[in-house]
């Protein structure tokens, strides 16, 4: 390991990493279950298989036929009635199973009721605390090629529009409040949240700068790194990655240290206070006080990683269409399979104790619990290429669509 030190000073404010750790049950081993229901998932496993019903969940019990069954797609329990084609436990007739127990229009003894075509909650609709049912995902055409996204210390969502070389501040309804010009040819940029008067920080790989953004100014600092990933360390400390080259520890007012390892384009600070990153089929643990440790990913490939609610490392594998999990001792769990063509890319810990990720080619936003229960929410725009995610101050999921020029907001289920 080769270390170089460069002394430089600047005003810094460091935030905590967006992927935080906490306590949760370990996921079950093996393939992501199909048509699986669980008490921790309100839909009873609706989206995992070719049908739209599981065996219950929080909103009902029974049924496993297309679009319904007792306690399937909506809030119904056992029973329900409507027309002969749509009624009963699982339904009968031309559209057997459409409503099931209290499905689209069922009104069974312990079932719910709703209007046909307006089931709520569902993959595309969500019920607000006020009782109103609205579209789960809303898209906003605000950029030409949005890539990175972060929630600043001001609670606002900030987006990097790579196409216009601008950073955009959005309000809760997707309106642009502020624009910050970036140096031309400075991309790719990576964003990370700030604290105190630093709203967020971003790196310009092309310009080799680390930039601190406040309410009044964006202040660049020249660094000897074309940083492609950034993580926030302990106290006043950054970790930067230069893909395929090295990892850098940046300590304000003190030094920059270079660690001669070959990282891929991802980086995260683990709950063990060490830095973790994938590198050529390996997961690397880097500590400033000891030699790096290398753990095999087996046949998996890690694109992006995050510290999950269970304190383990979770990562996306776009090549094999899987979600992976590794303990901090290097124990690799059997990955969770996604449908072919999903192409998962970025992954974060969500506000609900689950993991959320983008599916670039699948045109979906995915959610997986630590037990392996999978939900996939289709985005309205086909071919938008969903890229990065963040959680806003209202616990909504925001994401970028690089090819459509849109930014999306997804409202998770509450409670």
C-alpha cells in the first residue's frame, strides 16, 4: 500500500451517510420468493410473480389467482360480491379472481370495498394519511439528462442535470427553486448531503474539484483526484474513489492520503467505521490502520452498494439481475433473483426499513425487505432509464430518469 500526503485547508461540513444502519431480522436465504406473503409487506407479495395476489399480508387473507383472490390486490378479506364475473373468494366466470374477497368491488363480510379500476393501495396508487387515493409515482420534466440526486441539509431535493451542467433545487412538487451552474466538461458529478451551513457536497471528476454548496455560494476546492464516488467518514473526513486507480482519505485542514487499491465505481462507509467498495469481483474492506481485506463475491458483480437496516452490505448486480447481501465478516448470502431484464443499479436504505433500488432497463423502482420480499413499482415513462435515488424529508423516494429528462417522486405506503 502506497500513501502520499498533500496538505490543504478548506471549510468543511460533513454529513452522515444516506445509507444508515440499524437492527432488523436477517433475510431468508435463496431466490427471491414468488407470490410470497409476509406480515412485513402490506401487499402479501403481490408483485413477485405472474399473478397479482399472495396469501394475505396486512390487508387480507387467502387467494392466489390473477388480480385478486381473498385478501389479494386490495384490502379485502374473505368474501365479497359484485357481478357473477367478478365476485366471491377468487371470483368466477370470465374474469375469475379479478376481485376475490373484497377486491375491486367486493363487499364481503370481512373484506374491503372500492370502485372497479381504482384499487388502493396498489402498485400504481397509494392512500394518503388523509384517506385520499393518489398516483403513487409522479414525474416532473425538469432537466435534460438528470443523473445524481441527493437531499440536502435544507430538506430539499437537489438534482444534477448532466445535460445542462446545472444543479437544480426542487420543492416537494417538483418545481425548480434554484439553479447552480457547474463548470462545462466537469462531469460526471457525484452528490452527497451536508450539514450545518453546507447543504451538500459534490465532486467534479472532469474539473478535479470538491465543491461545497451553501445557501449563498458553491465553493470549489482543487484536488488531485478525478473522483467518481464519495462517502462521508467520521468527523470531518471524506472518502473519495477514483475508479480503477485509488481510494483517498480526505481530512480537512490536515491531509489527503492515497491508498493504492483498485476500486470500482462505488464506495460506502460501513458500520465498522471502515470503507467498503467492490473491485474486480471482490468486496474490499479498507481501514487506515491496517492492510486491506478482500472478500470474494463469487459469481456476483457489484455495481452499487449500501449499508442496510440490518448492518450488512447490500448491493446491486445488473449483469445477473440480482440483489446481493454480504455480512461484514465477508459471509456472502445467496443472492435474490429479480426478473430478467430488471438491470438493478443504484440502491439505498429506505425510510421504511427496506432497501430501494432502480431498475434501469426494467423501468421500475424496486423494494426488497431484509427477508427477501420483493415489490416492483412500474414508472410511467418507458425507457426513461431510472438512475439514482434519495429519500426526502417527507420520507418519499425521489429518482432520476437520465434518458427521459424527468425526476420522479414515489410515495411509499405509510405505517
